[in-house]
C-alpha cells in the first residue's frame, strides 16, 4: 500500500461531548473528545470505569437511545462507498448502512451480545446477507471461512452450535467473526479480553494483529489491561472523568508518562516478575495520605514516578524466605486428600449415552494458617469446581477435606451449617451475589441472623456498619441498594458480608477479574490487610497470573482436573517445570512496548510531515 494511503485518516472526532439531562441537573459524561485514527492503526483507550471510554464509542455508532442524552460534536468517517461523512449527522436508516458493514463493534460480554435462540452460524450469515448481495449458500460458505480465520476449532460443528454450548473464548471469537464478516475499515473492541484466560487472550490478540497488519483494519481497543495495550496499541488515550488526561504514542506513554493519573494507572497493575508488599494506587500519585490513613487534599504526591513506587514497595528474597519458613512450620489448617468431583454429561436430549467429566480428579494439597494459596489454570480446568467442592457447595464423589482436624465430607447438614461460619467464599460477580431487593445493610446482617450472632438487631446493625467502614465504605451506605454502587464497591460489600461471620478460611473465586486495574489494586490491598487483621487464610482462584504473583505465597497449577505443578510463586514463575505452565507464562502480556513497530510508525509520520 502506498505511504500516503497508509497514513490516510479514517476517522476524525472533533469536540465530541455527551450530556445527560434530568429534571434537576445535567451531567457531562464526555467533554470535548478529539482524536484521529488512520487505516491500519490501533488506538488503545484506557481509564477507570466511568471515565467515558465506552460511552464515547457508543455515541459514535449512534447506539445511545435516550431522549435525556444530548450528543454534540463531529465525527468524520472516510467511507469506502460514500467518501467523507459525519456519523453524528446521519439519520438512523443511513447509519444502518455503515454500522456492522464499514464500522463494527465487539462488546465485552459475548454471551449478552449473541442471540441465544440462533445458532452461531446463522448470526454470522445474517450480517453477510444484510450487507452483501450473495446467496445463503455463499453466505454460509463465507461464515465457515470466517470461523476458520478466527481459529475456532471444529468450524462446521460450531456453525450449528448455540452460544451457550461454547466456552467464553469461543463465544468471543464468534463475535469477532460477526464483526469482520463485511471486512470493516474500523473495528471498535470494547474490553474484548477482560474475562478471558491468558492463553485464549493471546489467541484473540493475534487475530487483532492479523486484521491490523494484513487487512489494514483500524482498531479502537478499549481496555483496562495496560499489559495488553502495551503490546497491541500504536497510540494511547488515557481518559478520566469524561476528559482526556493524556495521549501519545504507546512508547512515550509507557516510558515517560506526564500526567499523575497515568503514572498511577501504570504503577497499580501487579507485576509478573516482581513481588510487591503493597500495590501502589492512583491517590499515591495525586495526593498524599495523612498519618491516620485519611486522604489529605492538596498534599504532595507520595510517589513521583512508577519506578519509585515499585522500588519502595519491593519485597526482598530475604523477607520472603523468613515469612515462608514461619508459615510452613505450622500444622495445616486445611488438608485435601484424593478429592474427586465428576459430572455426568449427556451429548443431547435424544442421545442417552452418558459420559463423565472429571472436573476434579484425585487432587491433594495442604493449606497453612495465614497462607494465601493461589490456584491458576484455564477455564474448564476445574478451579471453581475444586473451590466449591471443598465447601461442599458441590458434592464430591470421594476424598477427604480435613478442616482443623475434622472431615467435612463426614459431616451431617447441621454440622456443615456450623462449619460454614468458619469457611466462606467470595464469588466472581458481586452483582449476581447480592439480592437486588435487599439493602446492603440487610445483606450483611442476613448471615448474622442465620447463625444467631449478637443479641439484638441493633447490635447486628452496629457490626454491619463497622464492617462497611472496615472495607473502606461509609456507614451511611447501609440503607442503599446494590445497583447504586460500582463493581468495585459491590465487591467490597461482598467482602464485608463474608467477614460478618468472622471466618477463618475464605475462598476468593476470581474476585477481582472484572475490576478496573485501579480498583483491583485497592481490593487486593484490602484482602491482604484483612488477612493480617483477622488472621485469615485464603485460596485465591484466578486466571490472572500477575495477580497471583502479588497476593499468593504458593501456587497450584491446574490442568484437566489435576494439579500438575505446585510450589512457591517465585519458583514456579521463574523456573516452571511443566510445559503447560511454561505455555501459561508465555501467554501473559509482558507489558513491554513493541519498539520496532513504534519506530516504524514514527518514521511514517515523519515522512508524511
């Protein structure tokens, strides 16, 4: 492709603003966003929830349907068939010609985006038939080719499958197939890898790179995973509270961030190659904390650079060895012996043949008092089933679960109910974990009532307020409902509810996987602090290996229902023995900028100017 064509601006956004009006007030969700994207270019958009990332692209595609919302500004798109057009001035019927055809979007949750009553093949052919003049036979052929292109296994079988029959990674690749069906000039990817395992994430990122480099597709990549941004983006836009905080090439943003907020975002992500005592948070770069732990407005920043934050929080090998020798000298709090949990699986309604899935297959390990034991592996390896089997939320077929010398497998329902005061679980999705009809105060008090803790409702309420304050929320939130809080706040509420029974052992099942990197850092620091304050022991389940490196003492690697490798985090991460563990480590985004591509971009821009 000629250099002039390669550098041609595909989309230019000028002063894009979004305001929501109510009877009492107006709220500006986005304020004067400006950017350009060229063909074959990838722009990473990062920032916390509520920063305006998603709503800006929804406005560009005219997907905000609300009479209370006012969108202003210009969005000039270089259409292949119509030339230069302003997306924000088109009618709905005109916009339908470009949406899904020349501009496509991939949403975060593929299960919510795919129609559950249509097969995956039908959903791709529908797009092809809508925008291309081809027969259904040809559309089916193109859909199968797309499934092969996005590296779906068994394309013919998946073509006839429904979304619920696929894994999360496979669903996301079907969504990508839908998006690229008409060879769009621009793809908007909204958190497309957030809930995916590192190996599936690596595959999805490879697909995006191929689209960018081979098809010359421009990509707007929205994410809170800065490691992903470093590897795939050419430029980065950092957003905060509806405004652009900083923008520039990926190399400049990652090597020399100027804005304090950007420094905070880069510093608060867990590292794969280093163990930190505490994760830095954004407030460390914007304002300092006073001695009582309260934020002091207008104070000097605690850290001036990302490097300084890492160095001052670095945990030495000597400290780690001393901690581990003390930890593992104790008698185990929990002993898992030959645990097996198998599922019966039937292929279809008419096929009566039953097979067994060995979700947990002869697993044995110990957990020591005060330890955080990490559990990693791909989706479907048995991590969550193992966690729930330990608590008998799923009944295992055989094995022993010894907690404080008592076999949980031999307990009757009454004994099991009493045991659950000491053994709790924090689930992945705080939204579905909380009853939307109950205030958060009621949610925290409910387990206290069930287990008849405290003498009166007033005493329970007082303790619930204390727990809210313990997880850095306000007692004034007691009467509010779950929908009034952000995802990070809801997860804190779930943690407070877990602490209501004063447990000794907690299973954290992907408890931070869906959180922004800044909120994730706060929750991880909170869990570490609560472990010390309440003498807790954790099993921490996660597909994020960097999170496990930060929070865990030891790590178990699980594959197809078995523990294939275990040991101290520093040993497993630095010198993995099993090929599967090595593959997991290799698939993690390094967070290192592609300097060769950055030099090529700089050269092109220099030649253009």
